[in-house]
C-alpha cells in the first residue's frame, strides 16, 4: 500500500469551532532559526482550538518543528516541542556568573554570542580549529547532535505512515533548484529534515541519494507555492506562520539596519509569493466559472479544452501569523537561543494565534469569484 493510500480521511467534528468543517487544514512553517519558538507557541494555540492539520509544510526550523508535530501522536506533540526547545536553548550564557543581573537586551546579545562561540546543545557545535587544517570542512559547525535529537524526539515511522502529510523544502546544490521531500511521495528520514535546515556556511550540506542539499530558505522561505502546485487543489484553511515582519520602524542604529534588512529580504519573498498565488488562484476560479457558462457546442472547442487545464474551483483562505516583536531584536535574533527569549517568543506566538482564532474572519462567506482570501489579524486588533 502506498503512503498516499494510507493517509486517513479527515472527519469534521463539532469540536473544531474555529475551523470550518469540510476544509483541508494546512500549516506552513518558514525558516528563521531561534525565531522558530514563535511557531511552537502558535501551534499550541491551534491545538487548544482543536485545529488538526492534515498537511504541514516546513522549511529550515519550520521543517524541524513540523517533524516534531507530525512525528508524534496529537497528545504528545506539545510535550515534544517543549522538550526540543528546552534542549536547544540555554538558561543563560555559561561564561556569565549566575549572580550577575543582565538587561534583557544584553541577555539576548550574549545568548547569540554563546551560540556562535559554543554552539547549542542538541543542535550544533563549532568545529575544532584543527578540522580546518586536516579536513577542509564545508561549514563552521557540525550538526550531528541535531540528528540525535531528531531520532530521540521524532517517530519517523509515524511520519511515514501518512497519518498527517509532511513536506519539507531544501535546495539541491548542484542545480540550485528547490526540492520538496513529501511523505506522500518518499520516505522521510532525519536526513531530509536536516537538509531543509542546512544553512551555509554555518551548517554542512546534507547528502540524500547522491545529491547534496542546503537550507530551503536560500530559494523560498515560505512553502505556499508548493502547496498550490500540488494537485488536486482543495478548499483549504491555511495558517502561514511568518517569522520576519514586512513592516517596521526606521532603524536608528547599524544593528537595527541589519535587522531591518533581514526582515525586508525574507518578508518580501513571502509577500510576493502569496500575492502571486492569490492572483493565480483567483484566475483559475474565474476560468472555471467562465467555462461553466459556455454553451454545449463550445465546450468541445480546442481552446476551451486548453483553458480547462488552467481552471480550478477551489477556494482557499490563508491566515498570516506574523512575528512582530514589541522591541527591536537585533540582526542576530535568529541565533538568540537563550531560554528567556525563546519563552517570550513562544508566548507571543500563542497570543497571536489565539487572537486570530477568536476573530476567525474566514468564517464569513467566501465571495464566489475569489479563489483565495488572505487574512492578517494584526497584533493591535482585538
């Protein structure tokens, strides 16, 4: 029996008031290193509202979080997420005396410095200087510890049972193409998850079936395009968890300039991709409506048959959950692995997702002519 055939059919339940029944539920998790704690908090809120994803697509840290969710039964998912984020964060930098009180901003900076200098337990460690003389490594850090963490916290047999669909994105180094490893098409292993998060030059490339891969965020940090490329498209409720905000204040320091540049670089790809997919799906649905109006004698026309290939009646709602911190985080925010910051980001994700689920604008009737709606329940909205 194929993986696809083993996937369960989702049964609508009265216990899912926040999610319209009859829809495919999809969770999209982008990359962002230590910012991924926000995704874990968002998922906690979704779980509390009985949001049961049928399909999770992740890139980089999003792929790791996705594997922890899909690779555990629902009752253990949050436990495993918490264990992962506990393992890969540190209470405070080891070189700081416990009695020394730190300002929050200083603690974030020192947490990032600690990660750069000493790595993170259960995740990555710096290579020994001698390695660069004797081995000519292709990265500054070794990620063998991440593999061990994944093997301990993720049930890959459960992932490959197809109970929940999982896809993770990586870049094939030889061709530069974005590749998605999907449990509907192949067997997912720790190597696939690690490939999705192999960001150079920090992390080493990961080899799978003779090809080497790097972090999928090099090409596309948000996997909505992959979801829309897979057919058949279905009526779907999609939560897209973004870790870099498009909007932000004018920076006042060089560190703020570097942070703002990073936010714009990653969020612009997300906005462009989402806008492009909305235009395409709106057009597909309108083509479908147009073909339905054709008289019978024209439906067999070669042009009409050609248009049929581009039509799609699916209606899709995309809900943006965007990490918008209250204060500047710094250019090194994606390596701020101190536990205080991770806890704060987890809380922020939980609050934003809870607010979106309470507002639930997707419950409003879907305009007939639209193939896709997008929602951004801003932090300031009630």
